[in-house]
């Protein structure tokens, strides 16, 4: 064979092998799939998480695989040709622009490369934003993330993207989140994830870098008027309301008086603490550094220092720990439904019976919904009003109970307030003292953080007192007890 024929054969052979041809098919198919899915995603009126996963994660993965196969085939074929013709060199690909065929091939190759680079850029951009989307975070893994996604949709932050709180701005935290996400994907594939998902999140970005991007920490809030509507668990579902003036206040002296609940803001005062449990519900030691630099330590009598203790600086998340994933307690959810007229409050014992059927243990959602309907209808067989009550109770269950993930209000403490969880009383329990015996704010000092303007029902709510009423608990005096000693959310 003459040298020209051998050179032509080698040039053709090195680009024509089964591995490279297979890679070309895979790459071409994945590119076609990406273009099709991209068009479908762009034209769809509602974003679909599965289309996004296929278009921006799986299709690019196959494309990279196909290109890798092409490169591997060329490398292997080149090595085999060298073995067949020892001592001879594999000729380089020569492009001669004086030849029409070479010019045409170069134009086609350059056009294809340009289109590929443009589509890669667009795909990469869309992939970046898709992996930060609410659909990707909440719907890609139905069983695992369904509790968080459902509660998120009913939270005050339902219009805020997950990534804005869980990642925040900047490339560094984006990379950290995606690396952490790989571990979570592996856990989902292996079914080794925790049930329920544990909180608080240990590697959550500081609130100063997330929450405070929207919420101005130096803002003076002042006092806020709130009315809390309750119903007693008696035959008549007796209404009981408490109208409070919440002393939210502020922590920056340049924008208003320093004091109130937001005195704790890390603006003028620094609050540090040690928690002795994973969920930060037991806090035996607190250190306060005021705006003048004066340091004061409070601790309980049983506290003993340990080198393993972790001192945490208090931020927004220590009180607002469920800003977007709050599970309503059965008691609060039923009372809200009653106040909104979704459950008729004139049905005898309806609050007690609704809470009772909600707090029963079920193996799954289907069983729970059937049991809720059966029990309530049998309890009130001739009352047409019970149908709307059944719908409301079933909806409450679907939005707050997730037996597949063992998730409900019991496993996720909400530290705003102090009714169903210790909350404020984790520190303000009257048991924390300084070395010289000075005590912190007591748990039963109701007017320290709010003023009871009125309480009761009917005409009692018209008896406003700007100085504050003494709290009168329905059914007796419980002044020496904390609210959460009795109120567990299911009573």
C-alpha cells in the first residue's frame, strides 16, 4: 500500500471506531433531548420539577458521557494504530482552506461548536437557577421534603425562595450547599435519611447574612396590638380572648428606646448561651454584654462548666426558629378554624372532639383521613354542620401531620412565645442567677414583655386597661406554673 493510501486509512480509522460512534449517538441524543425539554420548560405555564431535573441535570450528564466516550475512542484507536505500525507516527489532522471540502467542514464544525457553547451556557445558567428553585428543593424528593414544602407554602415566607434562607448570596455558600446536597441525595437513594429530619440545622448560615438582608435589625418596632382567640374544651366551646400589647421595642438607641423583646437583637447587646440539648430547649448558662461592654453571667444552680460546651451567640433564629416551616399544634389549628367559621363553634364539644381525633396515632394519611371522617360523623350523626368541620379537620391534618416522615408539631419546638414550648422561659424562668444572687426576669411576670389590655369574652373585652390586667387563667389560678407545663399543643 502506498504512503498516501496508508495515511488516508489512518486518518479515517482514528475517527471511526465503535466507542466514538457510540459516544456520538449518546451526545447527539442527549443534545436533542435537552433542546426538546428546554423548549417544553420554557413554554410551560407552570414549572415542572421533573422536566427541570431531566433538562438541566440528567441530559447534560448524558452529554458529558457521550463526549467522554468520543474522546476515549479516539485515544484507544490511536494507541492501536501505533501498535500496528511501530515506528510510524499518526498523522495530524490537516485543514487546507484552499480545498472546498475542508472549508465546508470547518464552517459546519464551527457552527456546531458555537451552537453547542451557546446552549451549554444557557443550560448551565438554567441549571444554576433550577437547583435553587423552590420546586427543586421541595418537590424533587416527595417523601423526604414534603413536610417542609407543605408547611413552607402556609408560612409567612411562602413567597421567599428556599435558597435565600438556606444558602443566601455569594458563591462560597452556594458551593457548600451543593456539596452538602450531594450527601443528602446519597442518603435519599440509600434511604438512610433521618425521620423526622433533625433540627436545628447545624451548618445554617448566620442570620446576619440571610434574615437581615430583608429584615432591618435596627428598626424600632415599638408596641404591637394582638388579639388571641381561644375556645375552652367544654360543652359550649366557651370563647376566651386575650388582647395583648406586645412590647417588641428595639435594640438600637438611634432609632428608638432600647428595650422590649427586640432588646435581644445583636445590635446594642450581645447575648451568648450554652444549650445542654440538641434542640436548644434547655439553656443553663447565659452571658450578656451590654452596649457599654459590661458583662453579666446568669446560670442555673445545677450548671457545671464543661470544656465541650459550645457557646452560641444569639441571633434571630434562636426565637424565630420556625420562620418558614411551622407546624400548627392541633389545639391552635382547631381554634383558628373555629374563629374563621370553618368549624361551627356552636357544635357541642366540637373543639375537644376535633383535637382528640387529630392527636390519635395513625399509620398513614389515608387511615387518618378516613378515621377523622368516621369518628366525627358517628359522633354527630344528624348534624349537617359536621361535614364542613370534617373537611376543615382533614385539611389541618394534611398540612401539619406527616406520618411517613414521623413529622408533626411534637418533634419541632416553636420558640416564639411560651405557650406550648418553653420559648422565652428557656432563659426567663426565674432560676437563672448571677454570682451575687441577682435573678433574671421571672416566668410569671406577664407584663414584662406584654401588657394584657383585655381578656375574657363579650363585654369583658371592652374593659381596656392601658396599665395592664392581671392574667386570669380560665378554670383556676396557675400563677406558679409555666404555660407549657400544661399546654402541650394537643390539649
